[in-house]
């Protein structure tokens, strides 16, 4: 069968080859190039006046020599060029001097077509895929791919291509069945003269180039449309930023408001705080030139100005912060843990059982009170600060700091360690879990509890206000506020009401506020809402809005255990959102608004042994062979076991979690088994914490609704799937 490439007729390599012209040392060989194509070696079969019939060669399978590829012709009237004339050495090897001349772009010893010459461009090298542009007939040729630069099918239309892989094309001599349209096209092509064939090939290439350009333009248009959507969404969010911050109690200041001097007083107040806390080392001040000579690389400052909602009025607020992203100190420890919310609820239940009072306070300018003299950090002062507060300073100077500053990378960690060791530690507080501190009497019995969340302090003690007063000897705080008076108080974004041995966590007002702009449609959530998203439905421009709404749902989960599964299932679409997943979140928020309820924590009876009640369950998707695990822990008294525990309400729920199982499962029982195992592992952490407060080991009860799992636990054999036998043990 014939193929067409670069205007030459190519015959399959297995066809009969005419007798070659013998010469000294073997058959004469050439290194030639098609017009605008790549260099390749050939062996001469028959030489005419203006045309040479040759056998194109290809590397053999071992890579040590060359073997025949196909018959073709070299014609100078088609723009073919000859670089070298040589003879293969033993083992079908090209001489080293020929290779060096080809790679160096030098004139070779070609003796064919003397009137035309064999010019090689300087950048050319004898490698497949090296091409140059053609100017022949004003038509731009398309570069040939390196993998098939000699006789690649990329020069042909779809109808001219052979079926099968490359091995079949080079070894199989049997004809391939073609469609009638293709046969007619090839027959008409065979009847054309050389000029007409060349024009036809050029037309095919031009059409293919136009199609490729059109496809590229379409891909570029799609990419640009995605970028445009993202930019438009970011611009719209920027325009709405003032209104969104207003709902949270803060409003970003505009340049006009700043130039009008509305923040002059708040700027002076903030700069005075830095002076009172002794943040600057006024003995270590450098000019910009001196700092550069000493190799000091200072960080820059900026003033963040907002309108804060305080007691129903808008008041200006200024905060001087460091551009922390400029901090390049190596091996910097930045981890600063926060208290586990489940352990906090268990600790509060202990405080309620002991009948302790409760109070809260904030540490004022927390980071500015943390010592930082052991770090060599310098700041470059901007020109818009009220320097009359600190006359020794002025814009453009570089000054060293001896206290931590806001937005330094390690400032949260340094402050937390400072408070635990140098403030609370001096008053007898010891950490029993991350950010949960206990004070004990002379016998080791716990008598007070303190929960830390950055600069927020939540204290339970016989006299909580006095405990906060003792901390004020070492650090500045706001006036303590008692929260056990039955009124509603705000703490870390939650509404807290405490009275008579009961504490209520409420987020009703928060849920109403964030769901205010969501239209009520009365639609219910179904399984279809949590189906996988098709690749074509993904819209990156929705990512910011999607993450924001999922984050709001995640904050609701802090007091709403029944939303834990929904939050876990919807979080997987954060990086690849779609209109469908965004609409599902809106439906979930509407559902949360209609089902929100406060979480009640109440005290246990005096002297009653605590019991950790664990509820574990799992869901299973048989089509995908995937499972999702869930668990809830309750802290109850012994009296709860006297009745029907299945009738217990949600009171005293201290921990809840939902998580997808990463392994493929073959049955629901295995999913229940893995959920049961996770519950057993997690509950022991709560057992140790409860023991450290109550002084006794709590009784542990774990419940499951899977009868097959109970049979497996009794028999000790995982009959549903033996590969999970070790999980059962």
C-alpha cells in the first residue's frame, strides 16, 4: 500500500527492493532532509539525473545500527537537500567524522545536485524533530513531531491514515481494508501529476494547520473565560466586602475616611499601646543606610483601620501589624495549639458538677506583652505613624523590637508559651490537656479550671473573679465578667448561658444571621444532592463562595451534632465546586436554620461515677463500595443505665465526628466494624481526661446497631471479609 509524505511516494519496507548500486566498501549512503523537515540517513538504490531512489533507514531494535524503513526518493525540485555522502562502516555504523560534521552544521561531502548545493543552517543538528520554517510558495508548513518526523502520519488527513499501530505498519505487508470514500480519494490522488500532488499535500497541510489553530483558539477562549469569571467574582466580593464586614461588626475604612482624619485618634491610641508595652528598643535605632551596611533586613509595618461595632455605635479602630510574609527566619517554630472542643465540654461538665462559679476576660494587647528580646527582629517604620507619641522615632528609621508584634509568624506560639509558663504557672496552674489548665490544692485535688483560646480566658473556680485578679499581677486583662448569672453572654463566637448547674451552648442568632440572605424554597435534602460532580460541571470561580459557606456550616457543627455528617460530606467539594454543590450547601443551611437547637450540658449527681457512652454507626454505598463512619460520645452518670439508654436525649454530648473511610469495603458490616474500632480508640483519650478531673476511671459503654457485628465480636471471626480480621482483634 502507498502512503504520501512530503510529496514523495513511499512503499512499505517489505516490498521488493531493486538491486542496489554497489560501491567500494558497500552501498553508497546519504544524509538527506525533506524541505523544512529533519535529517535522516538513507542508502542509494538507483541514481538518476535529478532524482535518487533511496531506502530510508531507522535505528534497529538493539540501538547499535540501522535497518531499512521504506523506499522513497530524493528530488531537488521538491526542495530536498543532501548533507553528507558516506559509506557505512562495519556493523552499519555511521562514521564519527560524519556525525561531528552534521552536529556542527558544517558543509559535507555531498556530490549530488552540485548546481543546488547542500546548505545546512547553523542551528541544525542531526536529530529527529529539528525543523525550520519554509517559505516555498508562500505556504507555511507544519512542523513534524519528533516521534515520526520521517514518514509521520501527521501530514495526512484522517482518511489517508492506516489502521493499526506502528509495528503493524512496518511489518505487515497485507493490504488494509479502507472505506469506499478513502479508496476513491486515493485513486484520484494516484492519477495526479507531481505538481498537482504537491499542491494537494500543501492544501491538506494548510487545512490541518487552520484546524489546529482553531482548536487552540477555542482552548484559549475557554481558559480565558474561566479566568474572567474568577476575576469578576473577586471584584464582586471586593465590592461587597464592606457590607459583609458590617454584618460581623467591622467595616473596612476607605481612603477618603483616612484622609479626613477620622482615624487620627485611634492611630495615636494604638501607637501609645506599643509605647506602654515597651515593644520598641529605643536604644537600638538605625538609619536605613546604617541598617544596610550592618546587614540588617527589617520587616515593614502597616496600620489596619476598621470601623468596629461597639455598644450599637460605630467607633474607629486601628491596629499596627507587621507584614509577616516578609519574615524569612529559618527553622521557626510556629505551632500554637488550641483546646479540643470535646474535652472542653467534658471539663465544663466537671466544673458544673463541682458547683464552681464562672467568669471570662480578654488579655489586652496580648502579643505586645510577650517578651521577644531573644529574637533579632528589626522593623522599618512607615511615614504615616503619629510620631509625636514617641519623639525618638520618625519615618524611615529601623528599630529593634523586644516584644512580640501582631502577625509575626511565631507570635501566637510565643505568647501561648509565655502565658502558660510565666503567667498561669506562677499562680499554680498546670496544663492537663492542650490549652486546658487546672489548679489543684495541697492534696492534688483539682479546685479550679481555665480554658484558653488565644487571648480569651474562661475560668471556673469557687471565686472565679479572684482567680482572674491574681493573673492580672503578671499580665494586663480586661475587667472580669461573670457569666453564671443566667444571662446570655458571648464567648469565642458562641452564646453561653449558665445557671443552676446547667450550661447552654447556643448558636441560634448566628445561624439566623448567616442564613438571612438565603431564599426559602422548602426543598428537602436527598441522596442525589451528595452525588459526585462530573468534570464538566466544575467551576473554579465558585471556590471562594463555596469555601466560605462550608466554613460557616463548620462553625455551626461546634454546637449542632446532627450537622456533622453534612459538613463532612460537603467539604470534599471545596477545591472543585460546582453550581450543584453550591446549591446543596444553600439547602443545607436552610435545613440548619430550621433544625438549630441549643446544646445542654448539666452536672452529674454528687459522688456519682461518670460513664462514657459511645454511639458508633456507619453508612455504606454498595455501588461505590465506600463507607462513612460516625461517632458521638456522651458523659452521663450511673443512673442513666438504670433506664432505657436508647431513650436518652442529646444532653451532655461532648464529642461528635463524621469521617469517610478511605479503603474499599465489601459489606456494611465491615464499615460498622471500622467505625466501632475508631470509637474504641478515640474514647480512651476521654477516659484519661475524665480520670484526671474526677479522680476515678469512668465506665465505658459503646453501642452499635449492627447485629452481624455483634455476632462477629462474640465469635472473634470476621466472616464478612477475612482481610479485616486484624481489625476485629
